[in-house]
C-alpha cells in the first residue's frame, strides 16, 4: 500500500482541509470536466450558469469553516496550493458583486452565491458526511452536468464513483502501484523493518523513491518544513481578533514574547518545553483560523501539533539536523498513511480523535524515530499518543476552527512528546498494538453520534454561549 508523504502533507489555506481545501479542489475538478469533452451534452449546448449545494457537515459548519468562500474561490479558478490568502477576500467580494465567475480558460459563467450556493442541511448524501454537488446549466436553465464529490479529510477529494470503488469489497483506499515495502498495517510495517533491517523512515523513503528521485524527495520534504516553519513564524508575529464572530483573540505572539523575556532572564522553568510546544502549535492554528497558509498534518484542524513537535526537536535537541528533519516527516507519514488507510483522519467521519489524535500519533512516531527509537519503539509511541485521544469529539463552537481546536493542538503536541519519551525509555514491547488502537478509533467513530462529528450540534458547541 502506498500513500505519499506529499498526499498527507499538503500546502493550502485555512481554516479546514476538509471544509476549505477539499471543496475548493472539488470546484476545480468540476471546472476541469466542464472544459473537456468527456461528458454528454446536447449538440450546440453551452454552459451559462453554475450552482452548488453543500450537505452534511459542510452545510452545518460550512460558514464557520469558510466552505462557501472556498467554493467561490474554486469556481473562480483558484486552488488551495497557490491562491494568495491576502487576495482571497477581494476575489470573493468581486464574485458576489458581479454575480459571475471567470476562471482562466473558460467563458464567464453566471454564479450568484446568494442564490446558486445552497447550504442544504436537510439532505444528507449517502457516501460521506462531507458531500457536495456541482451543477452546470445552459442559457435556458436546463441542467447539462451534475457531479457529486466528497471531501474525505486532509484535503482529499473523491467523486461519487471513486468513493464507491474505494468502498467496494477488496478495494484499496490508496495507490496500489508496486513499492518495495507495501505495508498497510503497523504489524506489517514492523515485520518488514525486522526483515530488511531498515528504519521506518528508510522504508518510506524507498517507497517514495519509486515515484521520484532522492533529490526531488529531499527538496519536497524541505519545502514542506519551510512552509510549516513560515506558518509558525507568521503566527508568532500576528495579533488581534480572529475572524468569525466569536471575538477570540490571538494569544501566540503575546505568550511568545513573555516566554522570550523569561528565557533571557535565565530563570528556571520546569515547564519550558511544554510552553514552547503550546506556543508553536497555537501559532499555526491561529494562522489556520484566520485563513492563512498552512500544511495539512494530516488536516488543517490538526495542523499545529506536528510542526510544534518538529520545531521543539530542532529547538531543544542539539543533534537535530536536516536529515533528522526529513526522517521525522517520513516516519510520521508512514504512520499517518496506516491510520488513514484503516480508519480516518476526518473529523466529520470519526471526530477529533481522527484529526488531533492522528496528528499526535504521527508526531510521536517522528520524534521517537529521530531520538534513536527502534521500529518497535516508534510504533509504541504512536500507539500511546493515539490511545489517549480515543473518543475525542469534534465540537467547534460556532462552527469555527478556533475553540477548542487551537488549544487542542497544543495539548496534542504535549501528548506526542510525552508518548515518544515513554516509548524511548522502553524496549518496544507493549500491551496494546497500534493496529488495535486504530481499529478502536474506527469503531468509536462509527458509534459516535453525528452531533459530535463536526456539525456543531453537540458538546461545547451547544453548551458554551457564543459571545
């Protein structure tokens, strides 16, 4: 089984990989099909108007997650990897004012978001909680093309047909092209490591290098870290109120400045590492909440946990270098791929255990690996971190990726470091296998009420009065 490190770590914009990046990508896919000749249409017919409807979690928390904005940007021809966050509001305002989109390579299409973009909370689509439908009409408002897409977490988007194939018995959810170490589950990964004598990072590297050269892989990994680091640095430089109406103030910069003062005074601080972890994670997720550029790790809602742990490694461990940074990301991606293949990284599907829980497990694995952990210790670290996020709901207040999401990333980072530390002090033997924890997460997600899966219909979202 193969899921690339660059599938899990995608550069895009906030506040949500499933609710922002996914719908924007889906809109782009719809435009690509419109411009092709592979769909049937009456002779001489041409598309004049576009429309879209959002369903399930996308409808319930779409406004707070910026899904409406993402669809508009996508239909305007923008994609999450390259769109400038600072220009996004102006593009959206222009579409709303002109009531049309003019994507590059297409004619202008009528599209009035107030009428043509529907948050349909009554009609759930059967494939996934994050469903959306795009429509194309001719000048007489006759439907020419309709396509259903699902945003399945982490910025991944599949069509209705692709999802059906994924769910078919015996099908795989990932690329099945041959790789030297095709582990699907953690116990397979451990067996292959024992047989080959390679680390998890080395096996993952060997798999990746069947698709690209070593130079391309290393450059790509460095680019991912540069984007993560830039997000941390920008988050530490910003202050003010985050958008959305909750009036939540950014705190990372103020906390960072205070910690810098303590650092310069050289006063003992037994919680120093935890403080830095929390500040780094909060900086990323405040940027995400503001619609800034982030890296899915494995999602936007959980984007702060892994970069915080990696920055902690570079900050506090003198042996940290560029190679260890790459090994960290490769190891984390190996674990993230196993989780996504066998359970989910989507908060709308399994709750926040699938987002921050997965991120914490990935970060714990990466840190344990670069600290010299064996494959068994790395697997143990991931299991400890995931186990202690099991059952975590996704209940964002106001449908915004702010409360409890920002602080939750900070605690996920602290748990990851603790898990790695516990694992590295052991011999890799432990009671609960990582595969069992992943299967438990999947089952718990199935049993979890929809109210607690990114709909803002339960939990903190209804028990805290919005200010």
